[in-house]
C-alpha cells in the first residue's frame, strides 16, 4: 500500500481522556497499583487546558562608542507551576448511603466527581494506601465544617466508620496525579492540586463545574511509564500493539490495573447511569433580616453562578546559575462567592422586595442572611448549596426587554475557624 505521507500522527482534542490517580507513574508507580479505589476517569468537555511556562530575565548591554555592544541575552530563571483546567457535568450517582447498602466499601459518593470535590475542600485524601476514603456523609451531604472535631459536635454523626474525619482549615492542598491522554500522547501533571471550582447553572444548559488547579511539573510519559499508563487507559503500546481500556465499577475487589469510570457506578449491586441536572429548574431561597425582621424570599433565577477558591500560591527558590522549580504550595484565605440574576418581580417576598430591603438596610453586614441555591430544583436530580451566613452586595438593575436584577454574594463562616460556609446536598433518581 502506498504511503501518503510521513509516518506521523496528529492528536485530536476530541479523543482526549483525563484521569486522576494517587499513583505516580512517572515516579516509578506501576499500573498494577491502579485500582477503581484510587484512579478515576473524568469526562471533560471541550476547552480543557494544561501548560507550564517559565519566568525569564533579559539582560541588555548598551555602551558608548562607534561600535557599542548593544546585545540582549535571555535567561530562564524559574519554571512556573503547571496550570490546568477543564469542565465536567455535575452528575449525581445515587450512592448516598454510608451503611454499605449503596457501595461495597460503605462510602458515600453522591456525585461522579466526588473525589475531586473532596481533594479541593478537605484535608482528607479520597484514597489512602490504595483504599477509598470518602468524607461525604449519608444522604448525599458534604459539610465543609470540620468533622471529628470535638468542638463541632453539631455535625451530623455518621452511622458508622465509613465517613472519614476531615477539616477545611488546612495549610496545603492535597496533591495527586492528573493524566491527560491526548490520543496516544500521555502527559502527567505531577503533584496536582485542585484550587478552584466554579459552578455554572445558566438556565439554558446542563449544570457544569469549571475546575482549575496547579501542579509542580508536567511530564510526557515515554518508554515504560507510557506503557504502564496505556495498560490502564487503553491505546497503542510502544511496540504497536493495542491495549484495551480497563474500567470497573466494582470497587470491592479492588481490581488491579483498572480505573473507575465517570458516568456509571455500582449502586446497591447494580450498574447505574449517573444523572444530568437541568438548570432550567433552578431557584434560590433567601432568608434575610435586612428589613428588620427575618423574611423569606423565594424566586426563580435567570442565571446562577457559584465558586470556591483556595487562593493557593507556590514557593519557588531564586538561586543564581540554576533553573529553579516550585518546591511547594500553600493555601490562602478561601473565598466562597457567587451571583444570581432574576427578573424584577413585584409582590410579597419577590425579587423587587428583596432588592428594596437590601438597599434600605443600614447595617455594614447583612447579619442573619442565608441562602440555599437549588441547582436543578427540589426534585432529584439536583445539587443544593446551603450557605448559613451570606453577605449580599447591593443588587443592580439589568435593563433589558424584561427588567432584571443582578446580585453578588459572599458566603461567610458563622463563627471564626468553624469552616462552615456551606453544605452540599445531592439528590439522584438512582
């Protein structure tokens, strides 16, 4: 057969697969250590990115005379942290029990990307020593507030030992490994950490989380480490032979050389497809004492966004005559923010009254205000975000064919160091 061109292969975004694992293949880990309890696939949307840049310094010379030295030299002084981002749909799984009735391990895993949420919000790793370890509670709940801390005994007690204790006040984010399989080129983000998640609940779309984070190094896996990755993720091995993707929803056997798929789960012994959440059904419940007495407002929204940010920063040495690399990261002050838009509606406890009460409030903080974002409504599937203490900015009018309002907000702790800005509640049809 005639060869129509050079023996090269282009790589398509369409064929990209993304995985998260506690196993470090570039550091000597092997595929047989990858199991559905410590390695997970993420079904990402178009527009993902990962890159690592360098900081450089230009040194110039300029002197007098007829033949001056006018040169410029550039030096790479340091390698910046890897930056990565992608989007996933919010997909409730139905694995909300902690007594073993839903999951063989007894862990609650109510959303397909439960491990990514936990790695960002908690100091408890989603897998320790190859064993799954979930901080999600029975009923599809995730308390940002500390669990297992004696001075926070008001947290719902777990029915058994299958809910790991955790804290949201941590100095460093948990690190793991992110793998981007771009057709048959495999990249690994080493010591990856999830810094930010932003939920987009635009009413004409499916509920989506936009994830972003960092890592210390970006590697292309080659040789033996590449074959180790392909043996699990599937593709063409170095010798040209093919390897099938090895996924498994049965975490009980901890099958070696397997990963957990994203859109399906073993719920009560049966394979279940995770739900999608329709944003068109979303609404918001607000309780505020801005008018002088506690009042409840409930109204549909035309747009809804919510975000969490660890505000992490990296430390990099500044040694001369060396290409410096990041040596570690630290979290900053976490911020939980969002905004919603709604039509300007007159009537009791509607958006116009909410606007009027906020604007007329002379307090420096909207004390006693709370909000419950109901993404997907109140009937499963949904994801609700309950924030017990919220500071609302002054709403602004949005002048269009139908007049609306836009409101920004910041979720706060009810008391210093409590770490209780919000609680997740997830419902599924499974």
